[in-house]
């Protein structure tokens, strides 16, 4: 490791697995990995071939529309089967296709004709082939006829360049609304199929490429069935899978499927997946639901224009599909265009006249289509801004399976979480039905590969680790049962003193007197010294309609004018429990400007003892107390971190919600303090460029040899609170990164931490451990109990074999109890271990860190330092949401847009667990 650290360009790789654990009680489990069998004779000398795909219009311009590629390649396969030698291929939806075996030639060119659903011209029924067709051209209310040019477009096959494609004329009979595309397929690479079996059969990159091809075959299989394909998740157009969320948004239940190479061979990992889609059906009904209005007169058309843009519709009068580009500026009854009309002349010949009509009159009088609401509504534009094509809104319906990518309301989020939950038995049944109904064994490319997929869940062996031991006040033992414990008749391990304190209320529905009396009574039972509040401030009703920052300022001004001494703690009562707009400004002002810890509540219904106890757990932690402690002697790993100065870091990056692409990302790092304790933490939070996952502010050297990075402050705090000792071991828990970013964690983030240590002392070389925790995966475990109904696995269940990585040091741990739905284990990846922990010690250390979360009396699903980092990032993100802070450009910014700086925390709270 030392040579690697001294290198200017480190190239650390994830460590290999040193061994598997044995501690705990063995348990037999089922997992949603389906065994893949491969006939070796089918792949011994076979190759996957990769071909680049180029798609262009007839005039040579690239065709980049996302929805064209699959249609064009499907048409190629359907039309040119002979030229392709009857071979099947898998298209990745972008620039590549894959085959088993080579195509007849290294370069092939085809022309295909597709129905044009986004043409700039509106082809109308009732016109003969070859006759000119009118385009809708918007006119001012008093048009200058001399300046209007009528555009026509023929629709016969004569438009095709027959000299280049004479042999294809029979295949290119053009219907109305059609376009021709040139498709070029050219050889790019090949790799042996026997790499599928395991990485040892070829280079690791070849194995990854081969497995990636199998995933692409899955996507192609789903696309041919008409599914919405979102990476490796597939969603059928079946109303039974739709979950109404309100405001015109539906949850859509589908399945995520991908191949995984593990110690037990190749598996198909399939799990239930959910996405958000627009409610299909009439556009008018969608707008009424989306804006939550009762009739069309309440629709905000500016919002409607933004919402509808780029959505696809189908018209009821032609059954044609279009993409919405906007809305007309004038209502349908006023929006005019010029139309050429053929009439019989006086001499019996044909006379072409120019007629000015409104869109409404055209459809009602010329097309004999009844319109009940359109006269006073905008038209939908499916053309371009300079060549608009208008259709009455009531003739349009939104097509199904269109993704909704904007942020959800709190109510919608709660609804999708609640309605998408599945008990273990339900989940198992739906997965087994899906694996059968997908008929993967009938896929021609899987058949050619000799691949068959089992329809049964795989049995794996797990272990249930011993439950960590906890202590409460007066060294009393706590005995967690099923991942839970309580403080009935017990005091907190390190209770604090609350005072002087005060109460502020933005709510009119709370019985403040009863709440305060009950809270003080409960606090004394837990060992917390808590007197009556010095003051109670209630918001002046005249400010309730003001913006949240103004309401907060008025409340704080009232406090300052009436308080004789600054409080040590503020209990704040909010008018609503979730997504209250007062929360962000209130937290920011209290933590940054006044340096006062604050606890926000919004009690609803009866406030019982459990509610008050949970509230006091948070308050005690914020004010420097601890609720429970680990018994450090119950495993050797805890003995090591308590005997050698150990700094524990939890790192997470929070990104903006969907629809907030320009929102800065928030990087949060929590660090342990007061060693040998591993339960006290502080947080440092910084902004960085939107969607940037790697933390860029861990080490920030300055010209004066100073460092303004996050790690410097963590090291200084550890030194000051741990008896002037530097950490000999630094354990880093990193959340939110994918497999492809492991090397960046080791070579970018870890390198910053190493450099920060070197700047403090060139001769100081602490040992490091780097562990990534992943929650965003699709592996689930089920326990077959004595009854026929499967259940969730017990807390402490660990799996480190069979379905784990073939080389890397990873394991699945389900530390918490699954009460609702199916438990999701955390997938831990040990990227670096300078200490050389035995597997059992490492597993028990991670398991123990799930029991030190001070906000609750339950084991959490991921180690507490990561939970704290996530809390700190989420809480501080509210500052940006409602604040207007000065910004400066980030070094990693993709654009020149400034990244707003967060206000610094007041020194009174900077080193506290304010995020609890």
C-alpha cells in the first residue's frame, strides 16, 4: 500500500475476498436469483459479434429521435430477413446491435419506411393519393393574403430515390405519414461466448461484455413485447399494474431483470420494480386531474403547456400518433389558416380557391367532426414553431406508458410507497409468475446460446449473527429482541440537561400546555433534567399568509425582543408534518445565525408515551447526550477499535429530486469523536456541482499550506476530543455509489483523505478500511418457515457466499426487522482493508454499527454513520430550497453556473449531532 500511496497516479483496485465467515446460526433461505444453465457445446467456438448502427434520413441528416431506433431496426429485421441470413440480433436502443455469429458482410446498408408520427405536415383523410394536402399555417386576425404561402407535399412512392434503391421499390410503397430511413450496420468487435461461464474463461472485460450482451437481449425481448424499457426494468401496458397516485400520475409495477455472475455461476436476478407514468386517456381529463380543478375554466394553460410538451398523443379522428410541441396562442375558434379548396368552375373545370378558416370550423364543417369544448380552448400543436400543425384538444388522448419525470408531492410519495409494498409471499408469487410468463427459453438468441433459465428461486445458506449487546443508564443491560428494544423503566445511557429552553408554535391545533407537561414528565423518567420552558411564543395570525422566510423572521424577531437570555434549545411546533415550507428557513436561521439546536414537531392525534420517548431520544442526542451504548467487549473487532484510536467516517451525496436538474448536490461527511466512543458524531456539509457523485471537497489545499477540506476539520476535532491522539485506523463507509465507481472511491476520494492526513503530518500513516454500502439493488431473501407462508429473514441475517461476487469481498446483511413489505438487505463491498480483519470480526463490526443509531430503539438497515450522513445532507438541502446564498464556481462544474455556498454552522452547534 505504501508504494501505491506515494504514486502521483494511484491505481488501487477493490480487494479480493480473504475468506468467508462462520459465526452465527445457519439458516436456509430462498433468493430471487434464478439459475442459468449453459450448454458448453453451444458456445465452445461461438462468438458474440458487435455492430455499429448508423441511422439517417434520406437527406443524410442523422436520425437521433429516441423512439425511431427500435422501430427502424425492427423493420430491418422484418423486411430484410434474407439479406441478414435469417439471423436474429439484439439492439441496445442506441448505436449497437449484437448477433451470435457473423452477418453475411461486415457492412450492410438498408432503407426502411416507417409511419411518420411526428411529421410537420398534417395528412388528412379524404384526399386522393398525389393530390396536394393543406398545411395549417397560423394567420394574424387580419392576414395579408399576399404574404401567406400555401405549402403542399405529395405522398406517392415517386419521392423515393429509385436510382439508388431500384431493387427495393416493392418494399417502399409509402403510405401517408411515412418517412424513409437509411440504416447502415458495420462490424465493430467480437468476443468469445465462453466468457459467459466465468471471468476465468477470458479477460475480465470480455466477460463483462458477454454478460452485457445477455442484458441487452433481455431488453430487446421486452421491447418486442411492447414493454416500456427503463434500463433493465420492463413495464407491461396492463392496467392491472397501474397504481393511481393522483394529479394524473400513475405508479406502474413491472420487473427488473439482469444477469449476475456469482460464486455459484450465472444467475438471472429478477425483482419487482416500479416507475411513474402519465395517466393515459383524453388530454382534457388529464389536465383536470393534474391541476386538481373541477372544470376546464380553471386550467392554467401556461402550466398545461409545460406539462404536455414532448408527450405523445393519439388522435381519435385518424388514430395517428403525434408528439406535442406546444399549444396554440389563440383558442381553436380563433386560430386561422389558409386552405386550398377545389371547386367546380363555371365551365365545368376545376378551380382551386384559397379559403381562410379557423381550426374549429375546419373540423366541424369540413370534416363533420363534433366538437363540444374546443372552441374556447387552445389547440395542440404537433408541428414545429414555424410550421405548426394544430389539432383540437378534445380529439387528443395521451398514449400509455409515458414516463413521468417530475418531482412527486409528499402525498404521492407516500401513496406509491404504501401501495407498492408486497409481503414476502406476494413478492415470491409475482416473481415466479413473471419468470414463467416471460418465456425466456423461447427467445431465439438464448436458444442459440444454449442458455436456459430456471423458473425456481435459488436456495442459499445464510447465517444469523449474534445480537449486539447494549447498555442503558446505570450500566443496565438492554436485550434487543427481533432487532428492537425499549426504555421502559430505564434511563438513558448519558442523559443531558435541557435548559433554559423555549417553545415556538406556528400551529393553532396543538394543546401546548398538555404537551409540555407530558414531555417534562417523560424526560424525568428517562433521567433527563428538564424544567418548564422560559417562554412560549405563538405566531401572530397576521403573518400566517406571508412566505415562509418572512414568517420565520417575524418569529425570531419576537423571540429576540422578549427573551432575556438566549435559549439552549427550542422546541418548534409546525402546522404540518411533512414538506412544511417553514422547516428549511427555520433550521437554517437557528443553526447558522443563532447556534441553537431545535427540534421540530407536528403532533397529530393523541400524543402517547412512545411518541414522547422518541422525541426525547432526538433531543438528547442533539444536546450531546447518548441514549444507548454498545458493549464494546462482546466481539474482538469492537475491542480493536476501542483499543486503537479509530476514526469512523460516513459519507453520502444527496442529489436534487427529478425535475431539479440544476439543484446543487449536497455532500455530507460525518465523523466520529470522543474516542473510544463510536456513538458520537459531527457533520460537515458542502455543496458541489449538480449530479456529481464523487465528493470534491475532502481535501482543498491552499497556497499558504493550509487545507480547507472536510477531512481536516474531522481530524482536528478527533484530536481535540480524543485525548490529543491521532487516529491509527480510519474506517470509511461510503453510500450511494455503483459498482462502476468503486475505483473512483479508492483513487479519488480515498486519495484526498490520504493527502489530508499527509498535510497534517508527513510521518503519520494511519491504516484505512473502505466499505461501500448499497441499498439500490434487487436482491431479496425469503425464509421458509414452518408454515407454508414465506416470511422475512430475521434481523442479523448475513449471506457471503453462492450469490456474492466471484472475487471481490462483498456480503449482504439484513440487520433490521422487516415489519412491512419485504426486507431489503444492504449490500456491503469491502474495497480496502489495511487492518486485515477476519471475516467474522468485520461482519460483527458492521452489524454492531447498525445498533448505535440514536434516533430510535431499533436496529437500522444500514450502518448509523451512513444514516447520519444522509440525514445531514437531506436537512441542509432545505437551506438551498428556500435560501438565496452567494455562490462561486466549483472546480468540477460542468458549466459556468455558480454553485451556491452553504452558510457556515454556528460554533455552538457545528460539532453537535444537530441532524438527529
